[in-house]
C-alpha cells in the first residue's frame, strides 16, 4: 500500500492551548477521579480544545434541534474517504459497515457473531484492559498470546495459541489491537499478512480494534487489517474517538471484509440505536474537515515523545521507554526502580501523579505504567519531576 504523506497544517499545537486551571474545570473522568493536587496522566482523554469543524457541526445541529436518532451513511462515507487519502486504502466499502455505539461495544457485537458461549478469544498482552474485561463479561474465555520482548506480535507464540484453541473444535477469535495499546506498536503489512494466514489455517476469526489508526506519530505506516491478503474474513472497528478526543460523543463503525459481509448483516437492528446522533455528526466532521487539526496534534505528540525520552534519561534513567510509532500513550518499564509490581501506586501516593497501573494489562504488565502524552510539555516536565521525587521518597521514607 502506498504511503500517503500529509503536510504540516500550519495550525497551532492543540496540546499547548489550554491551561491547567481551565482543564481542571472539566467534569470528565480524567479530571474528577483524583483530588486537584494530582496531575492526571492516565485515562485516554487529551488536554486539547475540540477542533473547530467539529464544534461548528455539533453547534449547528443543536441550533437546528437536530438531536434525534442517527441515520444514513455519512459517517461511513467520511471514513472511506479518510482511508483513501490517509492510508491509500480504497477497500473500505460503505455497504459493508454498520454504526455501533463505540469500539468496545462494537467488539462485543462482532464477537457475538463469530463465537459462542465459552469460546476462546486470543489477545496479545500487555493490552488494553477492557480486552480482558469485556471478553469475560461476554462469557468467552480470554487466552493470552503475549507480545515478544520487542513489543511486537510473536508469530510463533500466536501460532501455538491458535493451534491450542483449535484442539477442542470450539469457535475461536483473535482480538487484534492495531495499532497496539499500550506499546504504540504499528503492525507491518508482513506481520498482518502472517496473522491472516495463521487465522485461516486454524479457523480463527480476526476482530481488529483499529481505534488508534489515525494516530501514527512515527515513521511507520498504518495498515488496515482488512487490506492485507487473507484479511477478507476479518471484522474491524474504527472511530474518530481517540484521534479527535470524542470519547463523550459516542459513535464507531464496524467494517467487514468482503467475506465477512454476511456476518455483519446479522448485527441486530437495535445495536444501531445505541450511537449518539450528535456523536455521528461529530465523528463525520472530524474525518471530513479535521485533518489539519490532526496533523498539528501529531506534530505536538512527536515533540512530547522526544521530550519524555530526554526527561526520563536525565531524571529517571532506570525507566525503560521505547517510544511507539502510534497512539499518545507511553508504556514505561519501571521494574529497575524496585517499586514492586504496581509502581503507579507509588507515583500517585508519593508524587501526586496519576498513571495507569500495568497490572490490568495482563501478562507483561507488572512493574509497568502507562502515561498519557496528550498534554502540554509543561505538564510532562512537572510529571517527571514529581515521579523522580516519588522514587526518592520511596527509597528514603
């Protein structure tokens, strides 16, 4: 697939626009879970203003009283256009999409289509904790195929896991995180093609969570799973939610490969009643008119990745950080600090910095934390200063 370059937008860096005082007036989970003296760098909310085209589209809908139920294919059409222009992928067919409330609820609906009660669902830990939670709540069995030491899919482990799931004849699925959360790994076309071949060999259905697809910060190319040879039987979930900070405006799209269209057609009609009409309007505006804002965000995130690398080297050199090529999340290996399996607890108690504990991410998460980079450089600097002070206090109570 041809890489489609995007140019510098000329827009201001969204990450440097808002002050801490203005952010603390927000009432969302990020800003209300902890006391005001805590710097929140945990849940996936960005410290940014919403892109003007999104604000305009939602405001116009409110002024018109357009607050009913979602209808039409505008969201899917906008995503198909974005995919062509951004990733050089023309294979997203609007007729093979359906709107779902959000990506994880969409994952649940896709797993209902291709697995049954007690069937295995393979995941690659350390991975986004709801992968474990939602699968278990669906009464499916989580089967781990851990990432390799290089934070990439270990195809040998994956094949062994697929082989084991096929032994008892149950229907198995592979819940692929692409790009990967929390490592930021962007899977290559070769890796995804190998995954597709293994899935076909062992009769495993692939459901890909591709919510972070627009957030490739490094030199890698995002490759849609449905675009690789053998991906025709796959199902994908996509959304503008993460890239444009729209978690509170619920809407996502389930996309089927050509050989999975019949599966997608079995999604119950009532699933389409869950998305927010205003959410669909917001996501559509983001994909159609918000790319300049996105480019400015990606530039700012790259600055923050480099800043965090330098700050850790100067103040916490024992922390291992391998910047990923996607997402605004940093996966930090803190095991050498000697803070135990849950260093996030120490950073919160002794440094007043809220990070995600690595433990809920599954195998490979102990001794790690996830840090949200989608904030101002000043906040990142203050966070690392507090983290270093927390380590000192823990060592010298």
